[in-house]
C-alpha cells in the first residue's frame, strides 16, 4: 500500500560507517534531522553492516517522533533516506531477508501508527547525510 501526501513535515535520516581499524565498539554513525523544527540527532552505533546502520537511523527517527507526539500531533511526515534498499524494503518493493526482518517489522508498525511516506533522496540532497561530514 503506497501512501501519498501533498505536504507533511520533512524528515531525513542517514548513516555512515566509521573507518576500519579504530579501537571502538561502535562501527557507524546514525543521524536524522527534522529541519522545520531544528532537530538534529547524531550518535555512534554498533552496526553489523551499512544496511543495519541505515535501519538504525530510520528507527531512531521514528522512535523520536513516537516519543514526542505532544510536539507533533496529527502530522503527516515525508521521510527521506539515501539508502534505496531500506526505502524499497519499507515500501514493500524489496524483501529484507531474515537478518533484518525484525527491524523492517518495527518500521512497518510505525507506518501503521503514523502517517508517513518514505522516499529516496540523493546523498548530496540529504541534510542528515551532510551532518555526517561534521
């Protein structure tokens, strides 16, 4: 089922892998931003791989929206990410595979709870990806 919105609060998510060889437990940085309200989030994350960190970034955004509904009541959201696999999996255009099926299910549960579209955006047009270069 595709959901189209004329307008909604724009939100962006992204992640990047940290350089190999650093003596750290965290392997990636996840980030999201909601420019309309000035929200910026960036945190280290222990990811299995790039897809895992992208799901972590999306779920961090959705959990933030969920836990702050008093600030965002009755809103539609336009969510953008630059990982086409995550976008296609959540939009049910591509299978997730067994490894990340629980993360996909969490994202789909949020889709049932909140009105949001999820679309791909090029990395150079994703404000959350820009945060990763800081």
